[in-house]
């Protein structure tokens, strides 16, 4: 009865699968965008910020709301993004 401590491996990626998959996906987007745009590797952190910004505003199945919408209680807008 009551609460039970469940200890995992410290700093082990096996314990944080969703975060690891998200980071791997974002880095794949960054690498792809930077290669397509033929940009310098010195701006990878800006590319990662942009990828994360867009990622938080896109709903992924089976969810119907975006993470931004859950947190802010507002429908996200990407109208400020330009191509």
C-alpha cells in the first residue's frame, strides 16, 4: 500500500524514451533544413529553436490538440512564419 519508489538508471536514455525520440526527430529536421538551405553549421542552435517552435504547434496523432494549445488554451497560429 502507499507510494513505492521506482529507481531507474541515472542519466540513462532508456528511461526517457519519448524525450530521446523527440530530440532525435528535431535534430533530423535541423540537419535536413540546414543541408537543403546550404547554411553554415554555426547557426544550428537557431535552426533547433525554430524546429522546436514549429514542433510544439503541430498536433500529432492520436492527439487533436497541440502541446501549445494544451498549455496556453489558445489555438496556435503559424501566420508569422514565412518561407
